[in-house]
């Protein structure tokens, strides 16, 4: 549960606190967007009903799809970005098992290049569409790269954008989150000299996987 005080703080910090009384205030908008992430397979109207289901017996507004869209546009991206950066921290306690090797907290990069987004003109202009022999794909596809705490799977940071950009380029945007207390467990795709040189500059330790010399080209390890 994200506390009201934290949501109000990021809204004030980013200048998104409403200047007059709205039926759908900015605080509600933040929780609505968080609920959209939890129920990504259904429309905004149904997400709103799920969000307010526990308030039966109270007078609850029933906004239109347009009102919910306008609510999202009014709060914008900045409060959600600030909220994520506040909450994206290591989750493990000193006694949590499986989160450390000796004195180092183990972390890893985890990427996904098959996330589909709505087929909107702005998404097409930003992300493009994958091309195949049968023509362009139905939906634009996005690359997501995250730095996670391996023992808890807690997300420490994330970067995303077009799939044409390499995984290591997105991972490089997250290197500032590494520190001397961390051991980076890296897959074989992250073993380039320049990338590991940048990792070493953070002061963290690293252990990349490497393919055996007789591995077939299709093998991942």
C-alpha cells in the first residue's frame, strides 16, 4: 500500500496538486494509474470499478472514459516518476536469506523486448514497428530494462524505449544505481569490455556469465 502522505508529497513536489476542488482529485489520479498497471488487461472503466469496489455504500463518482483520460493527462508523468524513484530501493533486511554473497548485495539486469503498447500515432512515431516478411507488426513494441535485487526481486531502477536500442545501452542508463556494496550478476550479453569497464567505475563487483568455447551459436550459455 502506497501511503496517502507519500502520494501527496510527490504531487506537491512536482506541482500537480489541484488548485481547486475536483470530483476526481490528483491523489485519486495517482492511485488510478497504479491500478491500471495492476489490471492492464481491462479498460479504464472496469479498473475504476475495481478500485472503488470496497467503497460500496458511499457516494462514489462514476466518471466517463473521457473523464478518466483527462485525469491521467492532468497529473502527467512527473508524479509517477517521482513515486517510482522513491519506492525503487533495496527491500532486503540484514537477516533476509539469499540476498548477499559475503558482504555484497547481489543484483542483476533483467530485460524484456516484447512489451506491446497501444497502436497510437505517438507510440508509432517513438517506437516504430517491427518488420517481418509478412509486413509490419500489429502493435509497436517496447524494450524494458530493470535493475533488480536478486534475493527479493525488488526493482531498483528501470529504463525503456525502442527495441532498436541494445539491452546494454539501456542497462548503462542504470549504472549510477550500483555502489560498492553490490555484486552484479550479469548474463552473457553484458560481458563487453566497455560495459564492464563502466560497471567497475561504479565501485561495484561483477560476475558475468560466459559461454563455453565449444557452445553452439544458438546456446545462451
